C-alpha cells in the first residue's frame, strides 16, 4: 500500500468511526508495514488534511458545480487528500497526485465519481487562484468559529492569529536525555549514527529536537531518552525534585513527568506515579523499566479521592490534571473539531483533584498544578478559587530556562511565543 492510500484509510476511519487521528494512524502503519519514508509521508498527509479540513472544503466548494454535501463521503475524503497535496506538498508531482486520486475514487466509489475528481483537480491546476486564502480566521486556519471565539477570550486579539497559525505547524519531536544512562552529546551522536537528524533544543538543556518517528530507534529501545515536550519538562523543573524526597505524580500516565522527576532526583528517593486506569499504570512501569529508573512505583488510583493513609505524606506533588487539551492542537489536530460543551465540566473535576492532593502534601511542601490547555477557567481562575479557600497555600515565584523569572508563581506557555505546547504551570507552597 502506498503512503497516500494509507493516509486515505486513516482519514476514512476518522470520519466514519470518530477515531482519533493518532490512534488510527498507528494502527494503519502497523498493519501496512510501511518503510520509514512512506510512514513519515502518510503521517504528514494525515496531519495536513486534518489541520486544514475547513480550508480544503472551502476550496473544493469553489470548484464544484453542485453542493459539497451531495458528494459521497469517501469522494470528499479523496478530494481533501488530493487538494491538500496540490496546495501544501510542492515536491509531489501534481499529475501523480491527480492520477492516484482518480484511481482511489474508482476503487472506493465509482467511475462517475472518478471523473468528477479528475475534472475538479485539473480545474484547480489550471486556475491556482481558486486556492487563494479566505479572509475569515475560522476557515483560513480551520478552527471552528466557536473555538476561535473561545481562544480569543483567553489569549486576546493580538495573540489570536499567531496562535491559530502555530496550531497548524508541524512541531519537531522533542526528546529528553536519560542522564542516568548517557549524556546529551553521546545521545546526539548515537541518533545521528542511526540516520536521524538531531539538534539541540534552543534553550532547554539536555533536550534534543528531531523530525519523524523515533520510537523505532535503537537509542529509544536502549532507554537513552524519552519523548516529552519542553513544556512538560518545565513543569517538573518548577517542582524542583531533590534526591531522597518522596514525590507524588497523581495523574502520571504515560509516565514522562514521573521519569523526568526521577532522573532529576538521581534515581534516589521515591516517586509514586498514579493513574485511574489500570492499563495505563502498565505504560508507566514499561517506561521506567526501559529507562532503568528504579524509584517509580505505579499505582491505580483516582486522583480526585483523598487517601487518609497519604495525609501529609509527600514532599512534592505534581498534579498535571485532565484538561481540555487545547494547548496541544498542533500535535492532536482533531481536538479542534470536538464538541466544546462537555469541556465546561472539567474545572469541577480539576478542583476535586487539587483539593484531594492538597491533603497529601506535607507542611512546607510544594505542589505544582499544571494543564496542557490555555483556558483561564481551567488555569488561573481555578487556582485563584482554590487559594481563596485555602489560606495555608500560596503561590511561589520560580524561574525556568527559556522563560526566565516568574514572580507571580504561575505561567501560561504558548506555542506561538515559547515554541512549546500550550501549557499552564502554577507553583503552590503549603505553609
């Protein structure tokens, strides 16, 4: 199967079954056993189509004589994929793109649909002006209008369009060096020996940036690094784990921040890593074993329920709570199309988790509350409400690489500013 066919099958599954793109893509790539080059192309194609779906539909509508809603769903899938290639993939020969799209329509629809596909795509090639960008932000950046308004309310007008644009970029894979086994220069050399291009992160020490998948590399299997965005690593740095301490990561799966804390502690002390789902604790255990970390204990536990046996037990607690995920749209592009209504209930869940974990912290201890969203109701407003009810807690200033001093004790990171995932970090000290 070609990279284009694999990408089309993923898009069909996402549309038909409501599957998440990254899950469907992993399953398809495993099934088709594509080589690294074709797997990378299929991945880029899927991401580009999902990132630009509303824009692609606008361009398709401009060239249709009838209504887009009258198209067979699979024909629309074929057209989206083909138009995306014609517009965003300059190195792919246009005639080859058209011919493959026509063949896909023949196989999955009918000859009449294949003729429609051929005619529409040829018309686009003859008149590239049909692919001009629309003025309205929701269509131009393929973010539904309600989401655009929500983001505007939270980041302001000046940052809105840069944020939308950054959400449509393809970030490099960010990895952290496992200092228990190697150092960053040695890791970089090992990756380059495998044919992977690795460059030092511009401001985060012991962090490298790579393009393409890395989990099939020998260096990954040997536990020389783990994949983790710089923002998540900064949350651990704000926590300031120290050797010999007792640390709790209450919403830990798949385990990246637990590992980062254990490595920062020199694998001395204890890290209790919890998740509400039993199968996810296996992911934590697997990560720790691969990386040679011995101080992590993975437990199945509901973070929103306090444990009397854990009362004032931990020196430091990381509460990276479940959230709307609107800070990671560039990595999970289909998040933008999900219904916003259920997100309104998240602050109540997050508050229960924060309340429960506050009971587990020793007097004088530190709790870092973090999310991968940029919504104030899940971030600043929630922390302020918690502090109003808990005078024994206060925000504590901190400083981070690439960010500098944070005198307010809380910081929202944006992909269009810091170049990280959208992320929120608040450092709380228990008096």
